[in-house]
């Protein structure tokens, strides 16, 4: 056999340095992602530091949800006035207990949220009463654990 017919083994001495360089590159990319996440609001889009604004927003969103502001997959609005009222009342408690301890911006935001939610609650209550008269109200009975359902003291409603 000649030298050209024999298999040649090529030894790559640079594989360790290539692997280390790749590892360092991946570590730098991961650190960059972590820094961007911290700057843009933390993990999964949640703010890293929660505050008063987020508390008010959460309670207001819950109240709106139970007043039918967000339709379900079928396009129907679910209404649970008892749970909506509870969230509005919780905001009123926050309003009362924080009086004199809020910045002007926080106080304005809280007052506007409570006032607007109370007005919307009245309007939704009227709409539910009208839907009950018209026969376009569907009660969701027999769903234990559903918010406002039998376990919570009142039926959930869908306006069709």
C-alpha cells in the first residue's frame, strides 16, 4: 500500500479552544438576554417591582371582567355582578385606607377608576335587568367553583 492509499488521520488540536469560545459566546448571549429582561420589566413581561398602580389595575380589570367587558370564546359576555361589586368595593376600601398617603397621580388614578367602575356597574346592572326582561339572559347554573356560581353565592350570567 502506498502512502496515498492509506487513510490519513487528521487531528484537530483546536477543538478545545473552539468549544470554549462557543461556550463564552453563549454565556454572553444569555447575560445580554437577562439584562434586556430586567430593563423591559422582568420575567414574562411582568414588572420587576410591583406598586400601587398595578394593584389598582388588577382590581379594576377583575371588576371589568365580571361586568362582561371581555367576551368568552363564544363571543358572549359573562357577567357576575356580585364578584364585580366585590372588586369595586375592594378598590373603595383601598381608596378609604390610603387617603392622605398617596401621590397626586396615584390619588387621581384611584378616584377615576372607582368612579368609572361604579358608573359602568350601574349601566351593566340595567343591561342585565333589561336582558332578563327580554329573555336574552342565559344563567350558567351547576358549575361549582365558577366565579359567582353556586359556590360563590350567585349565578353567572351570559347575555346572548
